[in-house]
C-alpha cells in the first residue's frame, strides 16, 4: 500500500499489459494512477494526489479529507437495541463502545 499526504493507494498488476494500476482508496472522489515500474508507479501516485489537490484549489472545492473519523453505520434495529443496552451496562456511549470494539478487533492502539 502506498501513502502520501494522508492518502492511501492500492495497486494491482495487469500482467497482459505489463502495467501497474492504482486507486486511492480513502476518498469517495476517484483518483487513479498507473506505471510500468515501481518508481514510475510511486511518482504517478504522488502526482495524482498533487494534481487532485491543485484541481480542488483551482475550482475552490475543498478536497475530501481522508479518514475524517466520521462514518455512518447501518445495522438492524435489533442489533442497535442490543448495542445500546451493552454500552449502557458498561457506562459507555454507543460511539465509545463501537470504537472500543473496533480497536479490540483490529488490535490497534487508540490515538
């Protein structure tokens, strides 16, 4: 996985065309890049991010910030009820409960 200015890109190989194709994965905006070597691919990734940010600035559009810390979660009403009950029993908000569950599952350090 590639990272630049907080944006992350994944890469796949098109073995028929002998080219790497990449996509930025942490925005809803479509940002792609490609290259025939690792160096070319990494440069194309950085150039695509810089071009995206420049385009946003030119057009007066706020670039989509990667990982704002907010996302919508859709679950069944029954699961929502169980979640609320368990969070309340632990004297936690639903948000804190879900965050703890994600941290525990991913085994990451909470920032």
